[in-house]
C-alpha cells in the first residue's frame, strides 16, 4: 500500500488540482495506439487524440473502494452536480491514499459533465440515510455537504506501469497544450482489472 501511495503521489499530484488554466485539457477514452513517447486515444467524444508523454511520465491505476473507506479524516476528490432540491450529488468519489492528503485541495469547476464540480477535501463526517450517504467535507476553512447515492463509483489509486498502457485500456489523462498547441502529459491514470477511471 505504501508503494502504491508513493507511486500515486508521484503520478497524479496535479491531476485533480484546480483546473482553471486555459491550456489544461483532460483526456478521457480508450487507448488505440502507443509509440515510444506518443499515446493515441479514442476520446469519449469520439475523436482521436494524440498525447505526447513527457520524459519520466508516471502511471497510476485505479482500484475499487467502498463507502467504508470514506471515513472521518479521509481525503477525497468528489465530482458532483448541483441537485434540483439543493446541495450536491456525487458523480464519483476518489479516496486518495494517505500520502496524497491535501492534493489539489479546494472546490472548482470540473468537466466530467456540464456544470459539474470537483471538491478535494477532508471528510468531517459521513452519515448513512435511506437513499445512500451524505458526507460533510472541509477545505480551506469551508464546509460542504455532498450526497453519495447508492451505486456511485468509488475508487482509490493503486500501482500501474507503462505496461498497462495497452490498446482498449481506459485512461484519464490530465494534459496541457505546449507552445505549439500539442497535448503533453506527465501523468496517466489507467483502468485495470476491469475498473474504469471514473474521474
């Protein structure tokens, strides 16, 4: 677990950090090709996207987690949407390994779905209700309640290597445009053992 946490911390530290830079692009999709330092991905929008891998790029995998892993003191990343009746409802939850506590702390716009947000914060408490769970999280002195409906994908980060970057593997890639407009990344999150990165 320590090895996984160390790898993950090196692999995705900025991956879920505040994404307000104009040149930041999150790529989600399936790998269709890989050369020495170039990854081709069929994006969720159906486009073929080419991403250049920086020297020394890092890879992390995703592993299943459960509500039992979301406990007071846990540091989580929750993508959510505003609910019609008020408050937020989770789209997915990433339980960070302990070594990554504090990564990208805050709440900001996210592109998983239109109008979605990402909140990276510490769990203050978690309450089970009839229709799922509600967690109260804190970040920078602020507090937010997020409902986690039953069936919401919950994952954590685990070890992976470049060998896991195979055709049809599902990836989440936080990339940036370079001066020439090409997408470049230092980090990749890859699904393995049938688990898809939900972020």
